[in-house]
């Protein structure tokens, strides 16, 4: 990854964060500002009009059409490209710089088909954007238990949106370290926070024996995501406390 020591002192600002599946469908993401409606993105409006998607009177519908047109243009540039978690790829889309990680499914790279994409101004440093997207992809990999595929992401969308919020607020970057982002997400997640608090308060209840984290029915511990593991451990903790109180 890019070393923090070589990053510019000014806080970078991005225009959008997108989580896309292998076909370019948006699974999650956030747009910051109205960069698609300004004069520099006239090509996005032209693409939407050409497809007959920009004739509706509703402003929200028009903006969503612009975003869909932009994402289709983005997918046409990145489809078939697999970017390693530690080596983001860069493309230019409608005057914006798009940097992404992921898209390894079926290409011998492991991981999954989901891509994390950061959209920034054309004059933003590609190294800075690469550092940002690599950190978020690293956090997503931790949260998804290493399986960054469409199904896993859709099953854990709450964690994905929490990750985006921990990383960026209104386009301003808050945190870039993958491990710190994953930890912050789990602390904000109700199940994860409850488990951590219970483990701290109940340390020693089991006479020095580890509580353990049994597998969910039909799912081995190694196949569970972190979120699922936290929920299972929380249920087991509640069961243990109930049994102890009933003795």
C-alpha cells in the first residue's frame, strides 16, 4: 500500500464511493455533491438523454438516471480488469478519475467479484485515491471473512454502509487504515458492540476457560463472516448466562 508519509498534507476529498458487482450493478455506495449535474459532466447527461432516461420531470429520478449512465460508462472501462487489493487500477470516466480494487472472481486471483471504486476529481492524485480504495477494500475483506462476492455483500449490507460512513463523511476522508475501519464498523454494529462489552464484563466467568465460538447450524466457524460470528457468540453468551443463573 501507499505509505502515509508520502501523502499530501491536505485532506483529500472524493466525489463518490461505489460498491459494484461483476456486472457493474451498484450494491452500495454514496455520491457526494452534484458533480454529475455540472457542466463538466455534460457527457453524463447526454448519455442519459440518448437512452431516453432523462425526460422525467422528477429531479430525483433525473439524478438517479445520471448516476446509472455514469456507472454504465464506468463498467465499460473496468469490466474484465482484476485489481489486486494492494494494487489499485485507475481509469478516467467522464472527466473524473476512478480508482478501484477487486473483481478477481474467476480470474485466479481469489477474493470475489465485488469492486470498491473511488471517484475523484481529475486533478486528484492517483496515488492518494489508490491509498484510499486499498484501505476500504482491505476493511471489506476483513468484514466479509475474505469472501468479497455479491452474495456475501448483499447479506451484510448494514456493515458495508457502516464502513462507508466510517471512511468518509460528505466526501471528506475520515480514516484510511483497513484494520481500524473494520474495528470501528464492528464497534458501531449493535451485535458486535454488545458482544465486546459482554466479554469485557464477563472475563473470568468461565474459570479461565475460553468461551469459544461454536458454528452456526450448517455453517462452519471458518465460513462465517465476522458479523455472523459476533451474532452467534452473543447468542451463546446469553445462553451460558441463562444456564448459570438457573443453577
